[in-house]
C-alpha cells in the first residue's frame, strides 16, 4: 500500500494511512455517546481528532489545487464539497424522515388505543 496520497476508487484524493485514525476517532465518539464503558469517557477527544484530520485534509486539498493551478477557487472547492456530501446526506434525511414517521405513527396509535 502506498504511504502517500492516492486516488480512491471513486477518483477522489485520499490518504489511506489516515483511515485507521479516522475510524478510531469515530469509535471514540460512538463509545462516548453510548457511555458503554464505566467512568468518564472522552468522546470529545474523538471529535477533536476528527476535526484535526478534516482540517489537515482540507488544507492538503487546497495546497494541491494551488500547486496545480497557481490559485485557489473557494467557490469550486465548496461546490465539490457540496457534491460529495449531498448524496449521503439526502439518504440520511430520507432514512430519518421515514424513522420519524414510523415512530410518530406508533405513538399516535398507542395514544389513540389502536393496535396493529
């Protein structure tokens, strides 16, 4: 596996060696929210790690664009971010809306005394 940046399967810039750190940060946040381990668990440490990685990757993307073009187009940068984030966000919105509707229906049925 290459040690430096590579193109991912989808053609986007990626640094594979950071994937493990990113996974650990997400796991720390999940455990922190779930409080599955007794005593204080620093879930905020996972958030800090994730933000640090995000800042590093964004800075690297902007530096690569500057090296390639001699300038940085923030408009194009934010458009690329939007196009990358929007599809999974739309799926999440849809799933959450469906979940909310099913729970609201169950609560209404319970409140009204209906059974299924």
